[in-house]
């Protein structure tokens, strides 16, 4: 029999139920058994004092690179799932740009099986849109969904073939899954390494214009409108991109979209000195773009905060800027970055933060969790909003340490992560 846990006197924040008050939460047999005031502890229940702590539905990250199979020196399903729970995430969606790619049911089944072995965060595989992520023919979507895939994407490779993207949006509707796209027009961005601006010119680096992202967003929104399919747009980074999504939602287009913590708190200035830990795709943009992404997060144009956790080995990031890979590890810093720089600066409140990091991701990808309603799966994140800490990459659970946030002083951090009623990480 599974243990019973009573979370006593915490500040329960659950946007799915409109809860923002001091309550008790009883977890039993892997589900939320009851929620309310003055709940008595059942016999043999573990009682956890949550006074001064935030109790929320488990955080969910729908954009994580686990690198396995093929690049286990960067990350594995095991280390990524452990990094996730250390960051307060109870579930993560594994991107399929591995080697070989996750483009058939056997590969999907491998991710499911390895995720279960770890007994940390839930690991949901995302299958490829196209065979080998080559953008030429559809992968066996139905078979991958049967094996456990919760969405499809060629993440890292934008689907440039509009006919293929239309087919994917039409076909995915039969399985009620989102089609996830990395919006980038390669004709405008190939061989370019940072945001196109005065800074890129001064540094002598070929720049990616905002239009490279926006042209692709327009295409995806038009195809979603044409087909009635659900499109999910990753790591939106430009002012006009946010506005395009806002307008599409007003027209009733089935679109969800995500903001990444680094695009919410960093600008292209972080690249000064050829800092490869600030090399991203899409690149860090201008202060105006960052402000627009923040505004989109606040008004719901962007439904989801997703880390785009992209581990790389130290030696790879030590290369020349043009040769270094894109991305950063983000699972273990996300809560602190958002609480300090986004909630702390009044861009959004804690309720909105939990919606964008838990309820919104669950809605967008049709996942269990994202709520503390009675009978829901007992995935819970307990957050200490007052804990002050310094980002130390050497203490990460991730196998990689590539982050531009090293040394940042943050306030707010995960205190306890509970998956299926079982504590899988505690500070």
C-alpha cells in the first residue's frame, strides 16, 4: 500500500481550481485524496509542515533534451530526470532529436522504459514528425502514440516543407496530440549565430534576423487555421512573433506557445565577450523583444514556460563561438530565475507562474497533472519562496553545467518534489 502524506498549512496555489489560500492537502494511494482546512492526519501518515511554503500542482516542462540515446556524455534519461525533480519538475517531455532520433514505436518505448526505471520525474516521449527528422515523409505517428508519445516534433529541425506540416497537423488530430514546431526559416538563418543587430556586426558574427522566426510562425499559424490542428510553438523570442500568436488566438486558431526563462531575463548583450553559454537558438534578442515576451507571458499569449534544457559537454562550449553548440541547462535554475526576475519584478504573480509552469503545460500537451483537484494524480511541487541561493553549476544533478546563470543570486527554490504521492527529492 502506498504511503499517505499530509501537506499541512501550506499556501496552496492551484489555478486550475482558483485556489490561492492556506490549506492542507492529503495524498493517498498515489492521488490527491482531499484538500481543505483542518484535515486530520490518517494513521501512519507522514505529516509535512508547509507553513511559509507554496504547495502547487507538480511543475511540468514540455521542452527538455535528454540526449539519450546517442549523446550520453551530455545527459541521460536518468540524470535528466533527477535534474528535473531537483528543479521542482514532476514531469518532463523528452525531445526526439537524439541519435538515432525517436521516430518509431521502439524508440518511444525505450524512452518510456528508461524513464520508469529512474523513479524520479515522469518522462513523456515526444516522437518525430518526419522519419529521421529529415522533413521528407511522416513518421508512424499512430504507432508512436500507441507506444507512449504525447506529441510530435522535429525539434531542432524546423519543418520547412509546408505540405508535410499540413499533413502532420491533419493526421495528429486523430490522436488528439499537438504538433510542436521550432519556428525558424533556414533560408534566413542558416550559418548565423546570434541576433542580427549592431552587436553582431561589431562582434563580426553573422546574425539571425527576427524575420527568420516570424516568417515560420506565420506559416504555422496559417496551416493550423487551415487544418483545425493544434500547433505548439517553441521558445518564442520576438516582439512580432508574440503579436502574431496573440492575433491568431483572437481568431480562434488552436495554438499554444512557450517562453523560455533565458528569453525572459537575458538580451543579446549577454553574448558580449563571445560568451558561448549565451549562444541559443533562437538567439537572445533585444530588450524590446524581451519585454514583449514578458508581456505575452503575462497576458496568456504565451501559455507555457519551458526551459529548453539543452545539455552540452564543457569541451563543446569551449569552442570558438561559431563552432559552439546552442543551448543551456535550465531545469535546476528555472524556478529561481522566474521567481526572482519575473515574479519578483512584478511581471506576473505567483498564481500566473504556477499556471504557466504546471496547468498550462498539462493543458497544452494533454498530460495528467496540472491540478490538485481530488482524485488527480498526486504530483506536487513544494516551493520555498524566501530561500536565497547562488547558482553553482558544480552542484547540478545534470551531467552538464553549461549555463549563463552561474553566480546569480536568486530568491525562491524548490523545497520538495512529490511524484505519485512519493517524495522523490527534498532539499
